[in-house]
């Protein structure tokens, strides 16, 4: 079958390890099944893999991709949950992994997954829209509606508008009744964030009109200080990523004096993915898709993400 793989890793030139071509068909073990992939979405996780982060060298070459929507062996339209783990909350399993870390991922004609990882795709969602949900949109859903502890009407700051998680946070937050503020270095991305539903937008690091109830943080080191300074006393910052660096100054005096909470959030459960799909079906909210490309042109999508030229999701189709 045709697939997009990481043949080798290079922290300085990640795209050099990208390979497109023939790969062995999946052989699902007991309890697993095969999905014919109709659409798959690109994530920063895929770039990190090419850089050598979170992947064992003995697993190479490995098919990239965490997210997919397609047809199961009975022809049912399904969404693939990307977290491979056990327990009521797979994300808390210390042995958990994502597709494309230990097992081949979704950038292929077919992917093998545990049967329990399949979620029905609502008919109202296209395969391309559904493929955006398992990583970025599920991460945003859990951050907002599980970890943030907010009621409708609360004010949320989203750092770094433009990425897949950030655009999902803006759209979901608006639909959930929050007042959403967003930051970006790019004037164009700030304008698009307003179109997406943000109430106000600011340059990164700008002084805000008032302190917010919660900050959704995926950028890390570059925005961390601003995130803490933007919170009201007793507020919380929910962290699901650190694309600009993972070791910012902690500013512990501010954390304890203002009784701030720092909450970590990783992905989401299969049940949360199912509810997210229903939420989109009921509200009419849809993922922002920057571009759709055939899987055979995946290298162009990787290059765009690597250069930061993406607003929303890049989707590959078979």
C-alpha cells in the first residue's frame, strides 16, 4: 500500500527523513481491526517525530499520522481514536502511546487500530472534517470543557492563534459560551481569529484590558510569562503543549501568591472524542481546514507546517 513514513530522523532538517511510497499492508493482531483511510490530518507531532522526539530509532521506518477517518471492515464510517492504551482514561495509562509512535500511523491507505478505538462518524461531518478531531480538536475539547473548570460567560485567553489546537479552542470556546481572546504575532492570523469567533485579539505579550479566568497554553516558553501575568487571582492555565520550549521561568512567587493553578492536559478519551463529534454535529461548528491535499502530495503539507504557513488543519485524502 502507499504510505508516508519517517525513514530517519534529523532534529535540524526534519523533512529530509520523509519518505512517500510502498509500505507493507497492516496485519492487525487479536482485538484489532483495519480501517480504510479516507482522510488523515497533519499534526506537529508528525514533525516532532521526524526530528526524533518521542520515537525509538528501532521503530523506523514507521508510518506517520495520528488522525484518521474512514471505513471499518463492515463499511461503517468511523473516526479513529489515536491513543493506544487501557483503562477508563487511556491518557493516564503510563504505557500509552499514540499511533505512529509504536504502531504504524494513519498516513496510509489502511491503518490497524484496536477495535475499541473506533468512534462512529456523524453523517453531518465530512471525512476531512472528522479527520481533524482525534488530536488537535480533542485536545482543545478536553482543555476547555474538562480541565479549565469554567462556566459559560468566563473569559479565556488562547495563546498563539493559528495552530490546530488554537483554532479549535477559539471555535469550541465560542460555541460553548465563553468570551474568547486570542494572541498571535501575525496580523493576518489575528484577523482570521476574529472571523473564527474570538471576541478580541492581541499581539503576543500585549497588556490585556483585564485579567482572564483561564489561559489555554500550547506555545510554552515564549508565552508562559504572559500567560501567568494575564490570569486573575485564583485563575488557571491549562497546558497541552510547549512548541517554543518546555523550560520557561516558573515564576513560583506569582503562582502561590495569586493562588494560580497549572493544569496539564494530554489528548482525551475515546468517550470524549465521541462527545466532541456529537457537539460539532449539534452546534454546526466545523474544523478550520487550511488545505486539503492528496496523500501523494503530503510533502507539501509538511513543508507548510514546518514554515509556519498554516492556519487550521492540513488534511490528506486517499
